[in-house]
C-alpha cells in the first residue's frame, strides 16, 4: 500500500511502516483470519501511513484462547514475583532505549508534536512500567485475627492472598496511544494477569511496536496479545467475551456504558476511565504569571485531546479580562503544524471525524451566542488542524459548556465569590479533574475537599505521575489507574482460614 514516508522520518520507523502490520497472538505475528486490513492515517496530511491487520471476533477468540492458556497453564503463573518484575523492568529499559523511534511513531500516527512525545509520552510510559515492576514483590495479603462466636475455644490462622483476576481485556483510545497501553499493561502484568489489548483504530502503531519489545524482553507467549481493529467488532467481542475475567476501558462515556452492558454476560470486572469537562478556577489572589500560562496549557496540551483537559475556565470577576486575554494571547502564539516540525507547539487533531466533531461544537457555540477571543475555526485545507480557541460570552446551559469537546477549545466564564463557584464547578455529569489557582492555601484546600473530581490540582495542571492514582468521580469512570490502587483493578482477595486447634 502507498506509504507516505518523508525523508526526515526516523529510519527504524520508516522500516516499520514499510510492511503491513500484523497482530500479536500467542507470541506470533499473524494476519487477521479474514485477511482484512485497515489504514491508519497521518493526521497532519490525511495520507495513509500504514496498513494494519483488522482484528474481528474470530481473532479476539484466538487471542483470548492464548491469554487463557497462558494464565491457566503457561509458565507465567510459575514465575516468581521478582522474575515478573524484572521482565517489566526490562521492557521499560527497552522502551527507553527506543525513545526516539517511539516518539516519531507516535507523532506520525497521532499527530502530536514530536517534542511532546519525546518529552512526555515515552518517558511517562517508561516510568509507569518501572513503577509497576517494583510492585510485583509487594502485592501482599494480611493475617487477620478472627473471633468466630459459634466455635468457642477454637483457634484459627486466617490470612488473605491478593491473586490476579485472570485474563484482562483492555481497550484504549487514541489520545495517548503508547501511554494508555502502558497504563493498562503495567498494572495487569505486575498483578500476574494475562492480556488482550485492543488499541484505537486511529493509532494502533505504537502498541504494535511495543508488542515487539514485549516479545524481545522475554514475556512468555500468550501473556500479552495485541489485536488492532474496530471498536464495534473487535472491541465489542472482547468486552462481551465469556472467558475474559476483566475489562479495562479508556474512552468516551458513551462507549463506557456499552462496555458495562457487554460485561454483564459473565459479570466480568469492569474499570472505566472516561471523559471530563474539568473546571479550572482562577481566584483574584492567584499568581497570574503562572495561572495564565497554566490555564492555556491546561486546555491546549495535546491539542485539547485530554480527558482531564481544563476545558471550563472560571475566573474571579476583577481579573476576568486580564486572564482571558492572557490565555487568548497564548492561544494566538501557538504554532499549529505538523508534529514532526520542531517549531510546532500543537499538531493536528487525530482524525477527520474528530475535526468535524470539534468544528460542530464551535458552530453550536457561536449559534448560541458565544464569541471567540482567539481561534474559532479549522486551519488550512490539508490535515485535521483547528485553531486554539478561547470562547467567552458563554453560559452554563450551552452545549459547549456542558459537553466534552475533546479539542483545543476552552470556555471562559466569570464568577463573583468562592461560595458561588463551587456549585458551578461541580455542575457536571463528569468528575475527572479540577484545578484551583490561588495564593490562599486554606481556600485552596477547602476547594480541593469540595470539588467533585478524582484529581484536584492546586497552582498547577496536568501533573500526572505513575505513583499518583488517576480516575473519575461520577460519570468519569470506575476505579483508579496508576499508583498502587491500579493493582486493585487486576487482583482479587482470597480469604484462607485454617483451624489450628
Ligand atoms: P471511543 O469510541 O470511546 O473509543 C475508545 C476505544 O473504544 C477505541 O479503542 C474504540 O475502538 C473502542 N470502542 C468503540 N466502540 C466500542 C464498542 N462498542 N465496544 C468496545 N470498544 C469500543 O472514542 P472515540 O469515538 O474515538 O472518541 C469520541 C469521544 O470520546 C471524544 O470526542 C472524547 O470526548 C472521548 N474520548 C475520551 C478519551 C479519554 O481519554 N477519556 C479518549 C478518547 C476519546 P475504535 O478505535 O474503533 O473507535
Ligand atoms: Mg493514525
């Protein structure tokens, strides 16, 4: 298939893109059973980047069989915790040594700036694997004193084990393709699960390259299976599969609800990391030299395609104009262009569909009376670019204020006092993240306590760490990824009781 590779592309990436990419099942790279492939596009140009095997129900069937076998009979369960940890650490080392290659691949497939992929996506994924590698030897149960009333005088030794849940199905989105694969694989492998991973149809490449490193690191066959394909076919088959013990999903709230329904057949465990419409609250006593660029990067980072993006900007009235004009100035200075250009601050959106969705929101905002202090339009005729946009004259009942846009569009609204802002900030079906900018430490922590969000940032934004749990209140999800809490998603407790006398 015609592959759009320019001379500046990293040579290993060019080689990777030359052949159609296969899927990883039971330690082997194979075509889809149907023989079908699908294209993945370079969002900066709209050209086809590579052809990828299109997994469907039958391929998921094979992958689940392999993962089942690897979990039930394979050598994986017989490895010591330390050996499991060393494999994960080795994967981190391998990934780190291929940072440049992964950064290129991610930039090409997703559109994001190479500088960001190199500085954030890849190192964060490496860190996550290292953090999780350290947990393998620390997944412990408890000894529990029990007081059974109906066996007076009897003595017991009771303890708990934390055991892996089994085969985990994992479905990930396109906004941080490699990092989301790491967030999913890291804790699952640390816990001793086996995995079938379905990357997003828009961005399957970095997960497939990671699969090669997984095999190179020496993971036994079938422990990690990677099946690219479409959500409605491969994804739905994985979510509904009766032999899958757990499904972990990141993506839209709408599809999250479908996943929950699909999981009811065998009542598999479910964890969800969904959307957000996160409030970013700037008080008049904030350090504006950090709050203004902070509010800009809260929304514009990753082209606004972040589940935790600070997309509702609330500013205390006396400083409203100064802050929104400051954010608009930042927006106007953002270089929008190809992710491979070192001067680029913001790349294209991931797909034509996403571009249409974001432009649709902009039109809806304007028709309801919003005005743009910066941006407001699609940019250029090639690729999926949109201008970084600051909308004012917005009201809580507008679609652009209520719904997740998932693009570089912030809605800004003034508020009068701290009492007023909490209910407004919390007035959302979502509850993924929130931020507060103030020099008053008491006010900051009172706000943090009362904001309905899984993460609250104070005087910063988008600070994510492998050790810090991340997840949503309300319709932003179930469970916490990262931190030691992520292990709860992939382990279950067994209570063991021995009568001693
Ligand atoms: P999406 O449909 O929720 O996609 C996420 C993942 O779920 C992809 O791997 C997708 O496969 C898969 N999927 C889709 N339908 C499925 C089904 N019925 N059963 C099982 N898996 C299924 O997200 P999208 O359509 O790409 O983006 C739409 C909106 O979702 C965005 O505008 C944004 O609001 C939100 N979103 C949120 C996040 C986040 O990090 N929370 C990430 C991405 C998008 P395909 O690749 O075939 O779609
Ligand atoms: Mg692509």
